[in-house]
């Protein structure tokens, strides 16, 4: 039941703003995971607007030495495999 909150249609600008907020604050991996789950869920329901998040997802992966969380890496690669 908790996963259903990810399947609400969301605008790319809102998700991008959430990602940028989590970049400014330290160690908000859970928030980044949530945003990526929302983006992946939106692509599965047909919201093709999520391709605009591609630069932000690549930015997360460029900071690879800081990412120690395997689930966040998997979500990034899952998003990239869609596009």
C-alpha cells in the first residue's frame, strides 16, 4: 500500500526541485530514492515528461564516490535503462 503514493502523476519541475533540495542538504539519500521511485513510477504509467530529469540523474551518478548506497545506484541505472 505504501508504494501507491509513487504512482501519482507528478510534474518534472516538481521532482527536479525536490532533487535540488536534497542536494543542498547533506545525506538525504532516502529523499533522493523517493524522487527516483516517483520518476520511474511515472514513466511506467506513461508520463514521458520524466526524460527531462536525465541530467539530474546523471549528476547523481557522477558523484559516485559519495554514493555508498546500492539501492540508489540501482534506481539510477533503472531510470537510465528506461531512456
